[in-house]
């Protein structure tokens, strides 16, 4: 007799990725300005994300913040760069969704408990939006050395993380900024 494992599980996913950039000299807008302005945007729309074990029911978890990807993930940036300095503003986040797509939303007459489709009175999760700012300045140095100062500020608005009701009320570590507003600065050197 021989017994060998067989994997019934499958993951079925589909979506749309969007990526666009536009770069132009700033002198097109301001006559005496030098440097370049760059606008860049990326977005992913999850249309379907179905995970099935092969033994139970399958649920489309797109838009399910607890166990699947959000419907939309996005990141947009705008940069102004010269030979001496640069500044970049970044906006990124996720769309609103549900705690779980297998939950049944009800407030009264919820019926008997069903382990496959538990009930919840509010299944809505707000989206997240974060704003970051980055800047660099290259110091004028003689010889072949390059010295650059930089400053990064993440979560400029000090937005709160997304709280999900898993094992108590915990912060989502996948999409949330858990540290709040953070400053990072330093010096980069090349010789």
C-alpha cells in the first residue's frame, strides 16, 4: 500500500496594473527655471483573488483587508530635480474594503452561528492614505568626492494605522505605517 500527499489547493487571481510617468523640463512652465519635473503613478486593481483549499468553500478575498489584498493599492509621486538638489512628494495607500468577505453583515435577526460565514454588525474598513516627503542636497565639494545631505519624512500627516479585529484589536502590519511620523536624515559620500 502506498500513500502520497495530494495538493487540492489552488489560488486564482486576476487584476490590472497601471504605471505611468511623465518627465519634462520645468522651463516649459517657468522660463528661467532649470531642472526636471517628474510625475509618476502606480496602481493595482485586484479584480479577483480566490483561494481554495480543495476541501472547503472558496471565497474571493479581494477587498478583504484581513486575509486578502485590497481592491486598490496606489502610489503617486511628484519630483523636482536639479543637478544640486531634489524634492519628492509621495502619496500612497489602499482603498476601503471589508474585514472579511466571508462575514455576513447583519444588525438584527442574525440567525444561528455559522462557522463558515460568521456574522458581524459592521464589516467596513476605511482606506489608508499616507504622505511622505524626501529631499536631497549635493554639497559643492572639490576633487572627485560627492557629498549629499538627505532628509526623509514618512507619514507626514501622522496618520493612524488600520486596526483589524484579529487576536484582539491589532494594527495591520501589511499596509499600515506603525511608527507614525518618522524623520530620517543623513549624509551620503562617494569617493
